[in-house]
C-alpha cells in the first residue's frame, strides 16, 4: 500500500487509475520529488481533486452524533440579519466563512459538528437580555440581597 498523496507505485492493484474509482487516468510526473513521495514517470494516486471523494474512516466522525442542521440554520439566518452578513457572523464565530455558508445554504447537509453548533448557540445567547436583575447580581459588586431577607 502507498500514501494517499504522491504517486502510485507498481504492484498496486489500481496502478495507473484514479483510486477514487472513477476510472480516470491521473497525470504522470515529469520530475522526482522524494520528500513528497512523487517519482518521475509514475502516475499520481488520484485525478486532480478526486482525493476529496474518498473519505478517511475517521473523517466526519461527528456526522452521526452531530446536531441536526434544521436546529442550527435558523440561528445562522438570525445572526446574519442581526450582524449584516455571513462574513461578519463567520468572523464572530471564528469559523471559516465558506463553512458557515455551507451550514446555512447547503441543502444536502444533514448535521453540524457539535463544536460549531455550540459556538452558534453561544453567539445567539450572547444577544439575549437578562431575564431579571437577579441574573446579573454577581456581576455588579454590592448588589447582593441581605441574608434572611
């Protein structure tokens, strides 16, 4: 077996063909680069971009335990309306803008990673006004009720 990056080596059952299963023939290298496991005359492992079709077994481990997208999407749209753009929301969440847009607009997506969902909920709740003055009594010194009162 060989690395998923670099070139395919003779002896591999898929030698000369894209390892994603599409049946395409990857480019062959013109120059050897040993550190990158790329050897002159050998084909790449994948046709350009097809490595994204093969999912690592541990990739998307959250997908079964993630938060349903329909619980997160309305919150993202509320944040967009409140802050003006998805770019602003992404900056506040510290999540790449493309990822936030994917959560909001990709109709095929079913779940969101728990960490991202928590960040969205935390940002939405940060805009919530306190329910009563007693919710902030510890934040303001000297506003503690007397004992026995």
